[in-house]
């Protein structure tokens, strides 16, 4: 109080004290500034990780939407004038992460971190960013087990994107190989042909890449060709996968009824192992 009453006399002393207190104040404030800097770093890193995960998910979803373009383009060339044909709608999907792999070499199965609580159901198709990976064969509350298309018990209806020829792609128990069953020796199948899901059986959506033909062997002594293909999906590398929701289709009522009987369709199934 005395010093405040005589500011002219104490101004110099105040300046000296202020100079002495400056480093002390700086040291006292240092922990707060360090904490603020660390907080900014952590928040920035958390934000970057979140954005990275979101962008990765969006890339997979966009890849899933692009997969059908080749088959849809080919189909449009064949069906452009059929205005009363089937109307296909978009399939909803949900993202799932790989959390486990079956160590049994005779069972090609993986475990995903989605289950009944997330709406997963038996037989649900599973895709990655490149094509069909498999289908759900077992569901628990928070996880599900997926059988890959290369498992020896798996069969999948496919068609050749180039000409629409339909066949059944069988797993052979080898991670990078599929085989087409009962392909006539005269069938137009070529090396490099893209196999896509035919949609028959109503389990897998139409037009998703399955595999690419790598070998065609025609033996005059056999009624069927030996056709082998390599899966389009990265069965041993994909970590973020897509679970396809139930297929819902809109159909228009035909103008006239045909007297033809129902056509026979194939189905996606899990085969019993051969003894």
C-alpha cells in the first residue's frame, strides 16, 4: 500500500522485480504449454487416424460399386431394347474387419468382427475390393465365420462375362484355384475370360467378379473340358470386407403371359466333402 502511494519511487524496483520474475513465470507456465502442445498432437493424430479409416472404408465401398460396371456394360449391349426386363436395385452393404483365420489347412475359413447383433445371417455373401470372397456359414452374437470360395465344399454359380455362358465354380482346396464343373468340350471358353456371379439361386448378387480363366484343357477322350480359374478377390490379403445385405429386386408385371414352363436355375451351395 505504501509503494502504491509513491509510484515514482517504486517504479524502478517494480521493473527489477518484473525482470527477475519473468523466467520464473515462464517456468511455471511451461507445463501448461507442454500439455496444450501434447493435446494438440494427440487430437491431430486421432483425427488423422479417424479420417484414414473413413477414407479407406469409402474406397472399398466405391470399389464395390465399380465392380459391376464391366458386366453391366456388356449386359446393356445385349438387353438395351428389352425395356420390360428386370429392374435391378443397389445392394446395401456393411463393412466388416477380419479378426481371425482358421488354421486348419483343409478348411478355407476366416472370422469377421460382425455377428447377429449387426444383422449378419447365414449364407450372406462376402466381398472384398476386387470380387467375391465367400459366404457366411456360422454366426454368433458378435462374430461370424466365412467360408472362402476356394474351400473344397463351396460351389458358386457363375457366367462368362464375354458371352453369358453359365457354369458352376467349385473350390478345389487350393487358395488360388477354382474349377468349372461340367463344361462341354464345345463351349466357348477362353483363357482370360472374366467369370462373374450369375445371380442364379438368389444368394449372390448378379455381376460381381469371381475369377479369371487361366487354363482350358480339351481332351478328346473326355466329354467335358477342364477349366481352371484364379479368384479375383485377395483371399489371403484382404482385411476390410463387405457383407452384402439381402437381395431385393423390383420386377415389372409382364404385358402378356407365356405358356413356357419355369426355367431351371442354379444355386449357391456348400457341398458335402467327398469321401
